């Protein structure tokens, strides 16, 4: 199972990515969490200790690795390099693991334009394709906020997109754009997880805008999630009710796939 989790910034997609990763790991799955968000904090949401987080280096920042795999020269631009670098051994070598979940942090590429092709970009794109097509783990990708990654087609072959929304029109607008663009690149299954739900009115608002079959479930607002962030703990460990809600969502997702 390969799933990509996206949504408008601030809706809680990293929190959800961490919770479903922890849940699947508890159920005995081999889980690889891919932090593909430039604002990388999936390891923190998973409850990684600070010492282990400090050891994480994003793949895009490993200049020697990029140079070795693409046969490029660090710091140069416009030179020739390999377009099909070897990446199959990268997950095993550079993942960090805690609470049963392996994490690979992709990092970002600082370029002057979205159409730029550079060694870092090629390595990340090839690695993403390998994780989706060649990796045997359950892969949970925490994507960047918004829809930019869909334009690049880096998640073309995932089994499903999960768009995390909150009960507001702006996040639902992002969902609609994600759905349209995901379908354009061949992703047939697009689901919604509604987060920060306060009451029945919020649930009704979501279901008025999202087809019931596409809505995997609701995660209700809980101050324990905020408290867990302040305490550097995983939200998965903060409250049993949250775990039950994520369990329902996971069960419906597995049934749909």
C-alpha cells in the first residue's frame, strides 16, 4: 500500500501521517514514512527523540551522495549527469527508525524555477519512483502543502491520495484542486480525512462537500494533540479516542484499496 497525504498548510496532514503510520506499524506492517514536505517534521510527529532527529540529514542535502549517484560535480550547474541514478539501496542506508516506523527525509531543491532539472531533483524524483514502485514496505508519504507536487507527477503511481481537510471552504478548495489534478495524472482513488472536527455541524458541512464514499472519517478536535506537540510527544500517544478514530479511518482505507 502506497499512500500520499496532502492538504492545505496547517490542516494537520503531518499529524495524520504520523498517526496512521504508527497504527499500521502496531498492526505488524513494515512502514516507511517519507517526509517529502520542505518543512520536514514527520519524525517529530512520530515521537522520535531529539538526538535521533538531529542525526537526520535530508537526501537532497547529501551533496556527496548526489554527486556520486548522478556522476555530477557538487556546486556546478549546466553540466552533464546521469538521469537514472542508482537509488535502490538508499532507503535501507539512510532511514532512521523509531516506534516501529522507518523515516526517510527527502528535503527540497532550491532552484530558480520549477522546470529546473538538476542532479538533486533527478535523484529525488528517481528515489520517489523507487519507493512507490519497487519498495515492499507500506509507504506513507507526507507531501508538501498544496498541490505543487502533483504538477511534477512525482506521486503518479500511488494507490491513493488522502487529502486532509478541516471544516472550512479554503481547505475544501484545495481538496477539489488536488482531486482534479490527481485524476489528470492517473490517480483514481482520492479520499478525504476531516480533521479538527468540533461537532455534528462540522461533520455535516464536510459531508455536504465531500461524497460519503470518499470520506474516510473524522478526527475530532482534541487539545491533547496540541499538548503533545509542546511536550515533543507523538499525537498517537496522547489520547485513546484519537487512536480509535484513526483505526476506523485505516480500516475503511484498507477496505477501499
